[in-house]
C-alpha cells in the first residue's frame, strides 16, 4: 500500500529549486490542489517541465504569476501572456520543445534510454548546439532524456496501492511523467477502498510514491 498523505503535506515534500514535472494539457488533467498548496507555500526557484504554462488564473499558470518558476521547459506558452511578459523581461528562462519531442524526451528518461532521435527541428534553430546523426541519408537530432526530482500527476480514480485510472484526454502527459521522476505524487479525484480492475488501470501503482488526498 502506498503512503496516503494530505495534499498540504504532499506539497511540502517539494523543496525550493527542485525540478518539477506537472501533468495536464491546459486545464485538462492537472493536479490543481497540490499546485494551489505550492503557491500558498511560496515554493520558488522551480524548473517546470510541462506541456504548457496554462492560463494566469489556473493551475500551472498560478506558479508563473507568483514568480515561483525560474525555468520552464514546455511546448508552448501562448495561452499565458504573463509567461511571455516574464520571458521578454528576462525574469524567467523558457526552453521551447516541440510537443512530440517533449513527450519522447520524458518517455526515454522513464525507459532508461540515452535519448531519442528525431528529424523534428532539423535545419532550424532547434538544431543549434545539438548532436546530429545521418541515418539512411536523413538527418536526425539527438534529443536527450528529460527527468525531474518530482512529478505531480492527476488521476480520475485511484486505489490505495497507487493504481490509477485516468479518463479520456486527462491521460495526456500524466502517463509518461509518472515514469520519469525520482518521486511521483498522485492527486486523485476519487480514492477507492477496493483495488481497481486491472483492465482499467492507466498508471500502475509501481510508479507512484505518494497519494495526496
């Protein structure tokens, strides 16, 4: 059985200057309660790894607005004007990664791989400073694995063993992030007293360290 802890205690596990993966795609499938606690605790200096920085008034966007993120590694920031303002003012470092490449970098970290080869970005500024390889006459970029100190992931329902079911598109980045962090904290909408049916398990409990309730 996994360690079941209050949301407030879960947030206190995350220390200043940590690297932090947060699942979600805009406002879909995000661990919003833990994020709110991070804002309350003013846990700063974070390196955020996520699909996006959401919008100013919601989940990951609140971390940006409260200037708790020193660097964001994301696929896009276009929905959060505050992220753009801080970037242009030199208040935050932004690393933009093509969305598919971002997922694969996280997945390769979870799988223990040395990286992923992709043609995406070849011949553009994305290629700058990266190792390139030619395979069968086609050029690829070597994108290195991306891992984090912590991953905050969401589940529609979980059991006390940490097995999680994610409904529909809430799966997004949560599934790969669960494999690529040193400590994985799961926030579930519903905690079941009975073990989940194996057929509905999206993320196996072996990847989950804490369940926040």
